[in-house]
C-alpha cells in the first residue's frame, strides 16, 4: 500500500525537509516519488538536477515530478472530452484547446490533488512525498474530499428545484468545464454520481487514515514560527489530517518547544549546508515507527460530551454552531462538520467551552 | 486615488516587509490599510496586537484587516441572495446557510480579490498593502481579471449551443453558487453581463497600471532564494503585473544581486530584531519615486517582431503557441495571451527565440 507524507510549516523550510525525507525512504529501498509544486528553480538547485512534469529517476529508488498546472490541465483534457462527449456538441472539442485555457485560483490545488490521487492509486510507489505550499493551501487541497462530500450530499436536495440553465449561463462555460474535471465521471449521470461518490469516500478514507496519509510539522525556533506551526497543527485537525510529529529546523531542542507540541515527538535537524544531506537525513525521525497522539474527536455518550482537539487557537478563534443533527466548528479558517451520533441527535448544545487545546461541547 | 502594493518573494520575509511598508506610508500621513491573508498568529505577534476580520486602527493612519475566507463568504452571502432571488426558489435561502458552506481551493483567492476590490473602490484608503502568500498564488489572485476576461469572451461563443442544465446538474449546486458570487451581478442576464464586463475591464486596468498596483520583490542572499525571486519576476510579467523594485532582506548588497535584477533598484534592509521596525523602515526604498523598468511587451511593426520581457526562465520553460490572431505564451505556470495588432494578423510565427530575459517572436 502506498503512503503519502507531507510537511506543514511556517516559512521556507518544508521543501528542504521534504527532499530529505524522500532521500530517507529511498535509502531504505522504498520506491519513492517526490511530487513537488515548487516550480521556481529552488528545488532543482537543492536537488542539483533539472526537473520535469513527468516522474524522472534522479537516484536509486527516487523519482521526482513537478506538478505544473498548465500541463496537468492538458493531461485531464482528453479524459474530460471523452466524459462529456455525449452531451456536448462536437464543435466543443474543435473550438477550444486545452493550451488556450487560462488558470484561475483553485486550479492548482484541484489538479495537484487529482495527480496525487492517480500516483497513489497507480501502485507504482511505496511512498509519495508531497511537497506543497506547506500552509493553509495544503490543508485546502487535502480537505477536498471532505468538502466535496458535503456539496455532493447537499446538491441533490437543493438543486433539483432550480432553473439550472439560467445559473450555468450566467457564469459562462469553460469555467464550468474545468470544474467538471473534478466531478464528472460518466456520461450517464446516475453512474457518474455513483462513481464520484466512490472517489469521495476513498478520498475521505485516505485523508483520515494515518497509515495512508500523514503530515509532519516543521518549525524554526522563532516565536512567530512556533506559534504559526501550532496553529497549522490545529487547522489540520479541522480536515481530519493526522499529524505524526514535529521537526525542528536548525534550532536547539528545548523544553519550551517540546512542551508546545506535546505529545508529538520533536526531532531536531541541522540546516542544510554545502549540500550535506546526510547530516539532515540522519537526524530525521523514524517515519515508520508508530506514533501516539491525541484523538481529534472523542464522543462520550455517558457524559453527553464531545471533546475536540484543537491546539493553537484562542477562544475568540473558535466558533461553534448547530444545524439540526450536525455541529459546525469554525477554526483556522477551516470549517468542520460533525454529525451527531443517533444517541445525541435532537439535543441542543448546552455549553461549548474552549480550554486550549480542547473544545468541550456539552449536549 | 488608491494604490495597492504587494510583495513577492521566496520564503518567509514578505510578511515582515509588508508590515514595514504599511508603517512607512502611515508615517507619511497616508491613510493605510494593511490587508493580510496570514491568519496564524505570526502577523499578530509582529504587530503586537490581536487582529480582526474588519479594519481596525492600530496606529495613526494605520488600519489592519485579516482576510478570512469563512467570514468573507458570509459577507458576500446576502449580496448573492439578493442577486439570485429572482430565479431561485425561496426555499434556497432557507435550506442553506452561509455558515454551513465548506471551503474549496480557490475560494481564498477569489474572495480575497473581491475584498481588495471593495476596499480599493471605497476610497477610504490612500494605500492598501496586500500581504498575500507572496508566491504563485498571489499571481493567480491578481491574474483573475485577465483570466475572467478570456473566459467571459469565450463563454458567449461556445456555450450558447450546450445543454446547460445537464452540465450544471452534474457538478452539483452550492459549488456553482459559490462561483456565482464572483460572476453574477444582476438578475437580468444582459445587465449582469454588462456589469461583469465592466468589473473585468476595471480589474485589468488596475492590474496593469503601475500607479494603481505594483509589486516589490523580496529576497535573501541564498542562491535558491535569488533564483526563485527572479522566477517570480518573470511570472509577474505573465499577468502584466508591474514590478517596481527589489528588497534584499538581511543581506549585504553585492554586485551579483544588483546584476541579477538589473534594472530594478535594490534596497537592502536589516532583519527585524527586538521589534526595531525603524531600522527597517528607514532602509526601505522610496515607494513614491518613479521607476524605470523594461516594458513587458514591445511590438516592432517595421521588423515584424514582438519582444517579451521574461526574466528568470530558461529556454525549456517557455512555450509559444499561435491560435489564429493570438499568441499564447506559457511560462512560470502562467498562460498569457497576446492579441496580434491588425498589421500582424494572419501571419504565422516564423521564429521564436529565447535569449534570457527576452523572448523574441518574429512574424
């Protein structure tokens, strides 16, 4: 089974750590793919080789690919044309070339997510190291299955009654078609919906299973970096992403750092100097060892309490709302939906108390 | 007239420079808004004050606002409801709450762009300092008007012939409605299209006018940072964003740095230490002085040549395609469309030669 590992951190160190981690696994004989969204020359310079938009062997067991949006868009284009062929006129394909499409915000993450999904499903790699932005945008990307899940469920109920042609006409076409790539699978809508449903379920399963996907935090010892990294830790909980450890870049281990991220284990690595990767690789944590971290969510039926682990926020930054049998938590600019178990449904929230790092909801 | 200034750079220094620039303008008596997309505590720690999702005075002439996507989504919700009220059933508004919507990739930039647009049009500020990601995503955000321009023009031609209801039904509803916020203005489609057309034209005018919007590069002296920053300079050309200077963070001025970014003027600033902002502010460039930089595009009708300024790329990274009377340039994972002037229309590209920093197209 493939594993995906990614790195979250404030600043410019996650790329270096991702490269080191890829080398770490390759040295252990794992088939590794380093998938980077960094298109500027910095990663090429760190690796000492030009990169391509297809996986390229750069060392034993180690392949690297640049996830470039313009190229990914062309790659999904043929797929898309087939999928929509039955209800788009033939002029569609003739009128529009993938090489013409301009890139809007969101394309990067949606297409990179799709590419990661395909590499993951291919079975060609034991480990995929995803070198993304390492910040909120990486959480948006990994949050796609959860977000789509909700839109998909709601869309059936609400949009049956709408005059869809007017809506679609208003916002114009190719934009819609680009979004279709992420959502349409079949010319037959029912089959298509079932397929999309399956993709979403697979995605949710992968994101929330530590053995399939996990993130490590990366920080320096600057107070702002530590606070920002802890905030990312909390934000990751909001999309059910498991965080397995923390890597301190170019700083001395100290009690404060250790306490800030308890119970995560802190590994301290040196800065990269003179391309001495071995010094970093030897200091990396053992990515294969099991980890013990707080559960993101604990439901205590007897006490009628829900305990949500949310490190890095203050009281003002956590918002709690109830919609019927669902609770919505806003924090870290992420929105998380929690479905109440049957035993607690129909009960209003009596109290929500935030005692960092826990939000305690009493029903 | 308002000005928007933003910073592009590899690494974690653009936020610090943005804060210093905001203080610089405030000290000159300008009404300044610092609009930051950094939601983790790092900017609050640098400013020494908690921030809000509405503009908040933190010093004389200086307001700060955090652009938080979940909040911006709720703010546009009422606007959206009014706009679509005429062709959505009333149950729509009852069935769906803005506080329920999950965030997909792209929402951050689209909603932040819309917020910046509103602050810009309000006339409340002389200078808006936009503290975004400072990387490719910032260029995606500022590239929205150009991208929409093309989608908008094309959508008329292509989608008239499509069965739109099937398409819209396929990808589900609230996703569409979220996108609508960026595109619909009026219940009457013709009026709506005219209004959107106007927004797009205004946006294009603002982005390409140095007096309305400009970017400064920020780099350290690490070779990877310098190369990445130069790459961002080239990528900015692709969305017609004017770059007016470069700020070297915590490094000695040297000839190599100066040459790499010629003819931009390099200003060297110290690292922030003990909250000594004055040391940085005094070293900042004069943001009010006129700058002289190469034109992004020069068309030589006599020679039948087009000269495109594209620093930071190598030959392999620049792709040239012709579609009828348009030339498309792919570089920096940005796609740029150039309409040939009437005198050159109907002529095929004879040669495209890349001699960094210039792409020379001969017709």
